[in-house]
C-alpha cells in the first residue's frame, strides 16, 4: 500500500492563514483532477497539516471537524475521498500549555506521516509527500518518502539541505500528479532533483 501525503493549506486548498471557516475552504487550482489521477494510480490520499493556531489559542481542535467535512464535500464532485486527515496542534511558541511544546509530529518532523503509515499499512518508500514549503519536503524525506515541492511562492526562506531538496518541483498539484504518474511509468534517479516536468533542476 502506498500513499500521497498532502499538505493542506497552500497545497490542497487555497492558503487562508489560520482559517477554520468552512465557507472559505476552496480547492487549489486543478486539485480535484489531480487527486483523481492519484486515485487511478492506486494511492491512498492522506492530509498532514500543521495547525499551530490551536496552540496559539486562535481556535480549538473541534473547529477542524467542520473544515474536514467541508473539504470532503468539495472533493465528492470529483468522486474522491480522503483516506486520512492528520494534524499537529502543537507549537513551541503557543500559549495553550498542553500544546505549547516541541513535538515529533509538527513538520518538518515526520510524526504524522509515520503514524499514518502505521495505521494504514503504508510503504513509505513507495509514497510521496507534496507540499508548498521546504518543511513539507523535509518531513517527507525524514519519513522515507519521495517529495514534490509546489513552487507557488509560499516558501520564502529557501534554507536548502539534502533533507530539504525535493525530488521534483511543480507549479500546482495537477502538475505534480502528472510528474508522479510519469515517474510510476518510468522510474527516475532520485539523486537528481527535477523541475515540474522532469528536467534537471538548476
């Protein structure tokens, strides 16, 4: 069993900081067709999302349930369902005591991916992590996944290292899906990072 691990904000849905208003949940460009491609390839679809707003006292864990429900409603028109929805409520700079901690689940740590793999029987070496910042890439690498960075301008620091170098870059989730479909058909050299459609990255 293999999976596509998806960052939520800025990757699967449009980035609205600390949003828990279901009415503001909108899929990113061509995300629905992208997830259809992943499902056709036999991947499970699992969201892994940092939600530091909980630790910062901006909303509660219960506020994420309507968000998850709305996301499911958005995807049903594409005949797609998520297989898992994981979030990290922690942040070292939080103000809610039990959440204001360093943890192993907050990306760039791989805890959410490792938990999902255990609960769903996923082979991480055959799976992918897709996100819009290098923390997502690092979490995927630490878990043993291949990675795609959605290069949409949300990463601003660009602190690169071997753990923070994606296997590919893509402009959006649909382009990432096309790349992964091509990689499934013709395995590539992981040691050579690629751009959106498979060329060597600069």
